[in-house]
C-alpha cells in the first residue's frame, strides 16, 4: 500500500524558523513600545533582533527607533519580518 503525505507549513513554522535562525543561545527578550505585533531580543554579542508580524491583509508602514537610529519599512501583508541591529 502506498501512502501520500502532504506537507503544509503553517505560520508557526515560519515564526520558529526566524527565531531559531536569528536569536542565539543566551539571548534575552527586551520590551518594546510597538504593541503585540513584535518581539525583540538581545543576543550575547549585543546584536538586537526584532521580529515584526503583520497578520493583517494589508501592507503596513512602520518606524522603529533603536539606539537613536530610525528604521522605516513597509511590512507586507500576512508576513513575518526579522530585523537585526
């Protein structure tokens, strides 16, 4: 008997992929002012990692200030986005 397996990646798969690639062992989470759409971590080497989730059906324009530097970006609809500083 042959079995057909279908693999479907859900959003949580991509979230874990981003986190496991960019957030290193020994990192700690830091607070942000951006609401529930983002997570931020500081890696042991001082790198700051920001994960931004846009779960809406429309692109979003964001402004992020890290250490007095401004980042602006357009976040695509239904996406996970990772920034490192």
